[in-house]
C-alpha cells in the first residue's frame, strides 16, 4: 500500500478540509494517507524546492512552481468581502515607511501588500507571532491571516483590509484568491486524477458533516479556536465554494496572476486553466 503525505497549514480551514480522510470517512484504493501541518510560508518554500507531492500553497506562489506542480481544483480558500487585515495599535498613525510584519514572502497577502505599500519596511515572521510583535512594538503594523483576523487583541485596530486593496487592484468584484493545493508533476497522471477526486470528496464530506467534524476537531484540540469562532471561520474559508473551483474563482485567480505579472512578480503571464490536471485523460485512456 502506497503511503501518501499531504502537507497543509495548521489553520482551521485546512485541518477541516483534510480530516475527513484522517478520520477514515474517505479513502482511496491501495493508498494510505498521512499529513503534516506547517505554516504557509514553509509550505510555499518547500513547494519551491519540490519537497512534497501534494501541498497547500498560496495562490500567488503558483506561477513560480508551474513547471513542477499542477493545481488541484479542490480545498481552495477565497475571501469574499473579507480577507487578511493590516492591523496596528489603536490610535497609531503610520508613516509611509512603516515597519510591517508579513507571514511570508510568497503569500498572496504579501504580494498585494508590496504593491499597495511600496515604501513599507517589511519583515517576515511566522503568522502566529505577528499580533504579539505589533503589541510589543517590534513592528508598527502586521498583516493578520487565518483565524487571527477574528480574534486579535482589542488594543489593536484595522488600518486597511486586504480585501479593499484587492478590489482596487482587480478593478472588479471578484473573490480574493488566498490558498489552494498543488500536486507534483512527478505523480502519474491517472494517479493524480484519483488524488484530486479523493480530496474533492473529502472536502464535500467535511461540508456535509460540518457539525460532527467540527466537534471532533474541538474535542481533540486540533484547532486553536473555540466552537463559535470555528463555525464562523469555516463559513469564511472552508465553505461550499471550497469543494471545487467555479468559473468566478478561475477568473479571480487569473486576475491575481495578471496583477502579479503587471507589477513584475512573474516572468510570464499564465492562465490557470492551462495548469490543472486534465481529468478527461482517464476517459480517453479507457474509451
């Protein structure tokens, strides 16, 4: 039996979308799944080095790894009217060259931030450390991601919503592409199709049994937040639109790539549809 490792972040939406497999609700013939949870920038860096077969990434990273990975259509997280937040101490005024903490060079929020605030002095740190760094005065501001957008300290306030930056750059009302899953091109195509189908089923099963799965995650201390916050958070980032990409989401990812290319972050302009697993392969192979 082949052992397959899935690398994802430790935030609640990734945990939720994977654990239908971990709890044995979804399986795949002749395959045993295991998982590892690491912060998103670590995952991005390891994807750049080709270390994992199946890995969660920031959408903004993908053009850099397109030759080595295909994108999966499932386990995607978008912001729709919400997203990462730029926070500062209450009452503080930020200069144009303010010092800011970001969660990683290759994250979507980092690319958008760098475009919107070209004079800011950026330092990168683990997303779990950013809030405290602002409170301690180590940085003037920080970009909060994951569950921290719902739970940050009352001594802090929002300077700007990443959603607003995205809307201005996009020039139209599109959801903000944050994170998805990529699969190594070293995986045989027929096997890659099976992995995508299994992961898609896992996210659907998780959504269909949201209350029970959430309860199990809370009981096992697998998430960092309480029940009410978890429920709200999952509706933001692990909702029914996370099961499989829709046309609006494709358009949003392409807009993100267009923005990145325009501002010099990518060496070429790509369309996401050209880098998905060709699911018609199996039908043609056995027809």
